[in-house]
C-alpha cells in the first residue's frame, strides 16, 4: 500500500478525548502489525473519507485484549509496539487514532452497548468499514449483520471488506508471527508490506565483538510482548537518528563464548559513533544462517567475515 500524504495523525489515548470529526468514517480492531490485510481496510477507509468529505477514524485498544482477559498467557507476542503501530498508521494516512484503554469492564459491553455508546454517542460514526468476518462486543457476539441492522436506527451505514479481497491477500498476524519465529523475515515482509522492525535501547555489553573485530551495539527491547525473530544471524538496516546504515544482527546466547543469556547485537557497517543510551530501530532484510557453536575464536572470526559478505549481498539485493 502506498504511503498516503494526509493531514497529520491525531492520537487520543481515551475515547473521551475525541471530540468528533464532523463526518467520521470509522474502522476498529487491534491492527497488530498493520499488515497488508489491514492496509486493504485502511485504503478503503481513506477512499470513503475523501469521497464523503469526512475524516478517517481508527479505534483500537491498549493493552491488547488478550493481556487483560488472559493475564497468565505468556505466549502472546505482538508484531508492533504501541509506538510502532502509531507510526505505521500515520504512514498509511489515518487521520484520527483512538487508543482506548481495554479493561475487563470494557470487555463486558454487549454488542448493542458498543454500537450505541461507543460508535454512535462517542465517535458519532457516519460510515463504518470493517474487515470480513469481524466480531465485537461481549463474547464476540456482534457481527456484520448486527451492524447492518443497527445502522439505519442510529444513522450510520456499514461496509464490509469482501471476502475475496481478504482471501486474495491471504495474510494474518498469526501467519506473520509463525514466519518470524522460523526466521523467515522475507515471507514476513511480503505479508506485512514493509520490513519487520525491532526497536530498543543500546546498552553496555561485554565488548566481545570488539575483540573479534566486529564491534556490536547491544539492544535491550523494553516490551516483553514484542516478538523477537528466531535465533540466528540477519542482514539488517540500523536506523540511527533517522538515518539507515547496513549491518548484521545476531540473536542468540553466544554458544562459542559460553554465553548464558540471549542477546540482540548489531554490527553496523562503516559506523563509529557512540550510541549508548540511544533508541535504535532494526529493519530486518534477510536471514543469513542459524547460530553455530564453533571450536575456537578463529573459526568464529572467519565465519563473521563470510557473514558480512552475505549481509552486504542481501542488502544490495534489497535495493534493486
């Protein structure tokens, strides 16, 4: 989906902060990853908003509903942090983003209460755009048919993205998560429509990479829910102060060095700035190999040289 030049995104962290847009064209959902399936919905949302001289409004929730409804579920991994989701939704042209707190109390709203209290009274929805087979409200009881029946009563119309449009994309957040957990960042990129990213703070490490001739920036990812791709070596672009640099990233426990904890380390090519304490965003370009335990450091250094050549090759390919 092309980047949309639009009005600056306005973000509201509670539905009560939203005072209305005059002619709200609305969609709702978690939109984790803002993948190509989501982009179909957003594109249609923007088209209708432009045609109706309205403004696009996306209602989403934080924390993720599963965090609230299943707090002991440690398997939940998200494709985007809240900050990453905001950036992507702005990139794709959404004008108003409501991030409403998801609580157990909110989860108990019936579908009728959600329509009347949220969509109508709070957002003043004129047109609602939803994905195929979308469900909402307590126990996911609300459906497209329910919305279609309620629309004329409350003064809004509803459009469902056709099944064939969704089927043609053939993508879901689950498929993307599976690809990343297998280290298949290329497939994930095709599904997402952009490079998968990981953002974290640069922290001090043991400086073993420097001793090997490949100094690395160790990255600490704050959110425990953010999905970390499979252990291995990757060709990446590191974003520092808005500028992209080629590099190679390691995810693993450094078996050759008898490491005990998983680390995320990036060797940025042709780069010698001090970035300790800074936020750094990694863009995954391609996977180079699995993690390997070498017999000695010389073997590791030889492999790192080969890895760098492969990373440069993959980076060059990605530019074509």
